[in-house]
């Protein structure tokens, strides 16, 4: 395990602007424009991107759905249906992302570390991200679960929306950077 201050702005998933070999020694450069033309990309890398796209899409839909509910008249049928849908979508998203990270922590990241020891620092960052995201997911679960109650107020919806926006931002940052760290290693290994 390498040591860096994960809470520093340039590392923390909520504040950093990306990852690169200059930030994380040992990381392979990510040339996203070349990925589409790489025959190796169609295997596991494309699968990882599809999984991430599904997570990001669900997270964006949650933000849009909660914004729409805020515009519905209080106590209306539309509001009630929206609350039911977003309660389910939000809790499904939380459990889906928890499952995705658990699998990565138990299988994917140890596998990469064994095959690419030079990625130790980058993988440490991803593991820190997962811990940070776990806390955000727990907070989100609390905000989304109250949407099921018939008495959910506009304040509850606004709180869930704020939480969904935070989650969307850090999910997108983490999944993009995770691809930048893992995919170039695979493409290089099998080139
Ligand atoms: Fe991850
Ligand atoms: Fe992932």
C-alpha cells in the first residue's frame, strides 16, 4: 500500500480534476482517442465501460427525476408516482454501485495489482475512492429511503436531489479515472 494524503484536493474524488502519470507514478498514459481502434478494447475494457455507463446513466436519471418531482404540485398523483419511482431507482443505484465496488475490491483490483505492481499507487487511490463512495452511498440511502413515505415533503425531495447530484459527480469522476488507470494497462499487456 502506498501512502499519499487522499484528502488532498488533487487526490480526493470530490475535488480532483483527473488522474495522470504525473499525479500517480507508475500509471500508464491514457490515450482515449486510440481505444476505439484497438482490437483489445472490445474485450474486458468495453465491458467495464458499459458497466460504468449504466451506473452513470442511472445516476443522471435520478437527478432529472428528482428535479421533475420538485416541479409537481404538492400531494398530486404525479408527485406520488415520481416519488415511488425515484425511491426505487435511488435504492437500486445504491445497491448496484455497492455491488460493483465490492467485486472490484475483492477481484479486479487485487488481480491488477498482481499483474501490474507498478500500479500500486493508482490502485490505492481507487480503493480510497471506494471507501469515500461507500460513505456517500450510505448517506444517499438515508436520503432516498424517505421518498417512499407518503408524507415526503418538498424539503425531503430537495435533500435527496442534493445528495443525488453529489453522488452523480463523484461517480462520474471515479468511473472515468478508473478507466484511465485500468484500461491502458490491459491494452498494453495484450498489445
Ligand atoms: Fe470502482
Ligand atoms: Fe468500476
